[in-house]
């Protein structure tokens, strides 16, 4: 009887440990993605623009504040699109504005990123 109670207790502890490990793993995976993005932004670009852009898109595009902070003045339309994803609305021509669902926006002058407003 004692052995059965001990076995049941160990099983319950194992299941609760599995649930907390699963949450911990999910959090660690998210942190790894954010660290990869930060590292990519620190490394010199030696033909690795596509790798940086793919990392940003995998990190939730415009939903991720780290992607907004990875923007750099002078980026092209394609670089911004790869970093933040598709805007909800575009306005303008030579001076263009892109608006995102989270109230973030970017502006371009002569097809280059000029300024941006991070989401609030």
C-alpha cells in the first residue's frame, strides 16, 4: 500500500514538473529568438541581410518591439517589409507613410526609411 502511494506521488510530481518544464522551454525558445535577432543586428552585414530579415519576420514582425528597434535610417522598402511585415495601410508617393495595426508607423523619403514611431 505504501509503495502504491509512493508511486502515485512520484507520478503526480512528474506530471506537474513536466507542465512547468513545458512553459519554461517555451519561454526559453522565445528568449533565444530575441537574442538571435539582437546578435544579428550587432554583426556586420557580410551579405547576411537576408538572414537578418528572415529572423525578424520569424519574431512576429511588427508585433515585436525588438523589430522596431532594429530599424535603421536609410533602409529600403524591402528591408522594412522583411523586418516588420506588411503594413495595414500605405499612403503617399515620394514621401510615403506605412501604418501598422499597433499604431506604429514608418515614413520614407526617396524610397529610404526616414523615421518611425514605435507602437504604444
